[in-house]
C-alpha cells in the first residue's frame, strides 16, 4: 500500500494511522496496488483510495470522501470502502438480503432543528465540525434565515428561502 499526501508533510504517525485503518480493507477484499491519497485544503481534507480489484468488473476501485481533518478523512474512507466493497461482494455472491413486506411504510420521522443567530464563519465551522452537508442559521449580518450547504464538488453554497404569497 502506497500513501501519498498533498499540501502537508507525510509523518510516520500519519502513515501508521493510514496502514492501521486500511490494511484490513486491502486484505479482506483482495485489493492490489492500493494507493491512498490524502490532501488537505483550507477548510477540509479529502482521502481517496484507488486499487486494482481483479475480481470486479472493470478491475479497479476508486473511493473518495472528505472530512474536516486528515485523520477523520482516513477514518471515513475506511468506513465507506468497507460498506461499498461489502455490497459488491454480497451482490456478486448472491447473498444480498431482500426484504419484502406487505405492511405500509413507517411514518416519516420529523426532526426539529434549533436555528441560532450566527455569522457565516460560525455556521461553516459547526457544519464542518459535525461533518454535516448543510447547516441552517439566521445570518447575524443580514438577519435572514440561511442554509449553508456542501455541493457535490465540495464547494459551499448559500441559500435563502423565498416564500410564495
């Protein structure tokens, strides 16, 4: 397994962390030529796994995810890889569980959210700190109800609701 870092120095401790999290994934799912790339940006870190998977159609696997900090990104990458590869393995072996039910679907869960007055930076810090994809708040500067959200390309967006009359 090769570990590559971008925008920060690869330390022995970080490399050990990556190996402790990812070695079992490599062995359990029979991956070859695995490269783990971890990059650090201003407000987040991204971890990516690329490996040869001879037992898969296409022969390679590529998984990436992001988190607030490099260690957390590696931890999240491990979980995402484990889930994705388990699903592929189940599908290939035909052991995937299919649940059929005649009962009606459960009533949807409604969650209440406390909305606070804060700056955009405070909202961003809380969203990233909790690894959420969006954060609802009232903008301290404008007094407008605001949604801060993460786009698919890890860019950030801001939305203000407009109510129809």
